[in-house]
C-alpha cells in the first residue's frame, strides 16, 4: 500500500474518532508488526499492514508526516519519515494501553454487497433517542432469507439478499462502519456475527482490512409489518422527468410539509402563501392522486438505477412502494384534504 492509499485509509478511520481528554490514546494510530488500528471503543478499524513501526502515533501528526511521501522507520521512541532531504520525526508512544478486542464464538458468516447497505443507510434516522434506527439492520429475524433494512419511520429500504441461513440472527451496522465503507468505496464485505461484536472483513487496494463493531443489543422494529400485502393502483413514470417536476414544484409547496400530490397530475400548493403548482404528467397504468413529502421522494428516486419507476399502493392512506431488483423502497403518505 502506497502512502496515498495509507493516507486514505487512516483518514477514513480518523472520521470515527472524537477527541477524548480522558483517553487521549484514542486519538492515535496503533502500530504493531501485524497491523495498524484506530478505535473509538465501539468501532475499530484494523489494516493488516506492516509499516515497520510499533507503538502509538497521534493521528493528525501521522497524516501530516505522510504528506512528504516518506519511507517509514523507527528509532526508539521516534518514528522517522524520510524522503530525500526531507525528514520528519514524530514521537511514538507505547501501545500497551491501546484497546484490543478479542473476538470469539462466531454465530454466522455471510457475504453481501456494500452498495445495498449504503442505500439503506441513506434512509436511516438521525434521532439519537432511537439509536437502533440510526443503524442498518442485517438479519433474518423476520424472514427466511438474510435481509438488509434502513428506515426513519417515514421512508424505508429493504433488500432481500436471497441468502438462506439456518441460524436466526439480527445485527445492526452503525454509522461509523458505514462511514468507513463509504470513504474507502468498498464493494463487498464478509460479515461474521458474534454475540457482542460484528467482524466486517474486506480488502482495500489488495490489503486485508477488518472493522470490529461492538453491538448494543437494540431491538430493531418489525419492518415487515408496514410492507403492503395488497396493492391496487400502479403508476409508472420516467424517473428523471418526475424528479425534475418534483424539484420545480417544491418551490410552491408548503415549506414545512413539502407536500406534493402525484397521480395523473402533480400538484403542490401552499395555502399560507396562496400559491399552487399544477402539471400534467406522462404515465402508464392507473395511478391514484396521493400526497408525499417531495424531498423524501427525491431522496428515494435518486437511489434508483432504473429509467422508469412504478408507484404501487392500495390507497391514499397506505404506504407506497417502488421496487427494483431484490430491493423495495417504501414511503409513507402525507395526509391531504
């Protein structure tokens, strides 16, 4: 791994670490002969790379020293970063007190595409009072196959991996893990679910990496309960054209509800301001006029890869689904008169 890629992986790990005046060692990169690691106690990134260093270096200082594209060596309590006539020396401290997590007793192991976890993460909540909904669910607690789900109670994405597991389990992938996977553009991951931890394995630029995530034991909502079983109305639209129309209509919608009504026509109005937007839509099928949060709808449409999108629903008061491959997006309606 070259210094550019090393900078990338350390920067990705640094994002999960916050200043801790009590445990200042958490602001460091831990180097051993087998790997380097960064942790915030709940989430640990390990990169199996021998840099020739052994000890802890302040993360910010390490990243600064890498900017000279150096060769790394160590002399006692100093890390030496050298490139021709340029040389930087940084204090390297003992790593005796750096947290190390021993992982045992694997329940289940499976591989899944990271892109589906990232899609689900776009629809998770930011409400710290419901920490489980800030995470992405992975498991088969409510299904035969292993499924991925992310929701904020207004929007939801569920992906069926089509992977069967005889062992029933559920686990939550937190935002720190998602941040690392997104920063490093990881394609596929291998997850080992354990009693108190998840071990998430992947390769970055040919180097083996692991994320060790401590699980909190939160119960995830029974999301299949909100998935419609009966759908009567189906309206198919050109996704790009619909997104353009929604964005334009939001200029005239109520700024709090962001409500737009979509069916054979699109309507956005703000009674307080006395504005109304109306547009005839191109569609196929038998759509029903129904209210949605326009911004939530744009968020979902931007995650779809297909050219067309089909809205499927039972009524104006029930959820609408949009399906693509093995994935299903769900959006709750905005009640309108």
